C-alpha cells in the first residue's frame, strides 16, 4: 500500500474494512465509529507507527481464509459485504428463501463445530444453541436481505445485521450465509458457508450466524415463505431498524428465556423429578465404566479375592457366576440370503425368523433411516409404505391391462433399495418436523389415557410372511385402551395453515366423523402396520406449526386380506425372480388364494406360501386356436419382454394373446408389440422382435 501521498481527506475515502486493516497490522484498536477510525489512522500515520510483522501475517491469513469462503464447489461468488445492488427486502425476498430446516442447521454446525453431538438433541439443553435461538426470538437479528446472485447460480445469499445481546448500543455485526437454491433435483437448503464480523465469525458457527439461520427456519416451517399462505402474510413482520426498549416498571415486564422446543411447566417439573431420580454422583467417565457391569463385577471380585478371600461375596461368586448378556446376532439380510438360494422355496425357508430374531431386528433399527441395518433389512422386502401401491399394481397386472408397458421399475427399485430417492421439499419438511410432531402428539394424548406410554419402533418383520416389513412412527399402550400405533404426517402443502378436512386431500367427513379415505396409499400403509404389529388401532396424526389433527383408525380385516393376497402374489412373481437373478421360480397362483388369511391374532400355524406342488404342463398360445409353444422340461413362468407381466396359459381375451420371437426365446403380449385385435399373425407367419431386428 503506497502511503507517500496520503492525506486526511483521502483517508476519509477509505472503507471501514480498510481502516481496520490499517490499524490492526499496527496493533491498534479497531473499535469505534468511522470518524474515530479515521482519526486513529491519521494519528498512526503522522506518528509513523510501524507495522507489526506478526499482526500483518495474521491479517493476511485471515484475508485468505475470508476469500476462500467465497469459493464454493469451484465457483467464486462476489463478496456480500462489497455490493449493494440487487438485494431484496424481507417483505418481498422471503418468498425466494430456500427451504431451510433444523436438520440443515444441525448438519452445518456439525461440520463447523468441534463437538459432533447431534444439534437437534442439544438444542433443548445446551446453553450455546439456546442462546443462539434467543438471538432470533429476542429480535437481535434484524431484517434479512436476499440476493439470488444470478439466475444460473446454484447458491443464494442471505445477510442481516445482528446486535450483540448484551450491548445493544454497539454497532451490529454483519452476517451473511450462502445456501443452495431449490431446483428440480434438490430441495435446497444446504448451508455451504457463512461469515460474521464478530471475533469468532471466521469459523462460520457463531451464535449470530445461528440466530439468522433460526429466523429463516422459523419462517419456512410456518409457511411465511410460501405464496400459498396468503392469509398468514401479515403474521410475519420484518424487525424494525431499532432494538430500543421503552422504559417501564419491573413488575410490568415478563422475563423468560426462549428455547427451541420450549417445554411446558409440567414437562419441566417432570424432567426435574426424573433427573433427581436418575442422579448419579459420578463423573461421566466413571458412569461409562459402570455401564459395563461384567467388568465392574470382575474388578470387585479381584479386589475382594485378594483382600477378603473368605467373604460372602467371594464364596457366592465362586458357586454361581451368571452368564453375561451377549449382543444379539442379527439375521442375514434378504440380499445375502438370495445369493445362496436357487428357488423361491429355498429363499422363503432361509428368510424364516424366530420371535427372538424379529425382536432383535426391531430393537437394533429404532433409529430407522439413520441406521444402516434398517436400510439393509428392508432390501428385498415389501414395506408398508408401498403396500397400497403394490396392491393396486398387482390388480392391474392380473387384469392384463392394455397399458402393459409399465414395468413397475420404481417399485422394484424401492423394494431392492437401488439408487437414491431425491430429497424433495415435501420429504425434507416432513422429516424435519417429525420430532416436534411426536412431542406434540405425546403431549396431547397422554392427558386422555391412563398410564399411557409411547416409544419409537424399529423395523417389524412378519413371522408368517417374512417378505413383509413395517416401521411405525410410534407404538403406544395404556391401561384403558390397550396397545396401538401412531402414524405421523407433516404435509408441506399446509405448512402455512392448520390441518383440516378441507385442505387434506386424503381425509373425508362421514356422518360428522373425520376418516381416512380407503382409496389412498396411507390407508394401506396403516392397515399393514396394524396387521404386522398385531395392534387393533392406530392414530393418524397430521401436524403443522399452526395446529394438528388426530384421526383414529381401526383394523380392517377384510381390506387387509385382499391386500395381503396381492402382496404375496407380487413378491412371488416379481420380487423373488429379481432376487434370484433370473433363476427359474416355481409356479405361483395367478389369482390370490383365499387361504392366505390373516388377522391381528397370530394363527396357530403359518399358512403355506407359494406351494411347491408341481404345476401342470404349460403351453403358450400365440393365436387364439392353433399356434402353440413347445413343451419345456423345466417349468418356468414366462413373462412379456415389454411389460414383464405373466403370459397367460389360457387366454381369456385378446389382451392375453402372446407371440414368440422366431429369432430368440423371448415371449411378448401381442398388444405390447403393436398388434391389434383382428390382425393377429397366422400360424405360418414369421415374426422377429425389435431387439433381434436391430
């Protein structure tokens, strides 16, 4: 920097950042307003204050770190502190804010903070995050400005002024964050980088940054950023430019600390009672040692055997040493079992689980999507979330609909766990609000029942149908109503309003009672959960930040039996073949068997699944009367090379007519390859499929 021709007038043209840099490298104070900084800098220049080498190196390093924050995923973005054009106010810009949820804040702070404990659990008790949340609730975070950078940019910028909580007369800190935008393949909301002008702001995880993020998260989850919630627009007001408080009497003020997930006084008393009951006068490391009861008992035994060999403790231990509990060994996954099986019957036999194994899997997978075992045990099994989709798809395949080009690819990918499902805004909203929804449901329901309790559930596998599984949100029990379930839904479409029959499409009002529509996939999901867990009732809990709705649902045995038959048919005809990698499968009945009955009460003996009775010799009809396929030695289920559904042995209509390629062993439905009724090929006609033509 050339300082040879500097003057006081030229010094006043410098930016605040430049003045602070000039002072900091000379180890001078950088506090005060612009005029104070100019005066101090001019005095340092006049007195020829030398530059401190260490201070200059530190400032250069900080400048390099700051510039690195502006480069995200190989793309350099403009410095939010240096440009003023293009910013949108909170009143208009909030409709463009990305879908930021508490899970995004947690993921970001875990990457930037030294402590890797899950923030969502720390928010309720940890002072640091509690203080950060109060920066938002106490309105220390001022109006948030939005900048899209440019249309093609993947990130947007949010900035705000945040006042120090204990020094509101001082100048506010300048905070900015860069967050991914929402697009067709991503829900957005990922926090890439952040900065604050406070002493700890270079780390990107100070309370001022967290306060800004909490304000955005509160606006997103209550629907203030959604144009659909026009009736709620007046409820979200940007903070004014001043944080001054009017003086008043102390008795007229209410003093309280806002905490994310604020608890009621009753909950705080209950928590205090539980803490007193569970209090242990040990340090954390000592408590961890006590958890290993076997090691502690062995340590005591060694001590007493040396000091008091004839004590009652030693004599008792020598007579009987109880076996230490072992961690349960979980059963093998379906995919690993399929590698060693060649037929469907072998696979089903290998998949059979004992009650102890089912319980072990359930306990080990209660973290659900956060647990690797939960994901692996689901692969190859039909889970309750797609029960209804499989049910309706099976009905369509059995009827041989003319629209037979749907190969159910997404259903098979879902069952096999292939690929990754894009995280949509609706999914992200539901996952982020689920913890708060569970807490709200427990608070509401516990007051209406006697000795009511609820707990999370892992994956539940049916003992009689080991290819079916379910993961309820909550399992409940009470002395007055018995056992039940709770299924939680947090629709993103109503985040700006209270859930009602009018705004929830899968609910209806019948005779003054709110019910779940039977022709919706949630009905099949909940009926499957009740059947697999042997519980007669389930509460559908629909939740938003503005209210909630509880819809009680009873077990529908007739509906479940119809759906169960189709689930069995689909797994035997589609999933098993996929698992066995085109290994010939035994013949499965073309229609559901009435013997596959099921009820909440466990049957005395499991029904026979996919019977291994030798099937009749099969023929493949090409034309309605004459052209037939040769008999094969190994009985197979032939599938259409286009729609992948079964080729009917005895065609009932034109939709069932099939034809074999004269160049390869593939079979096809005639309507799937372009033939129309009345123009079927003759007995002597030669036909080649498109694969062979190419």
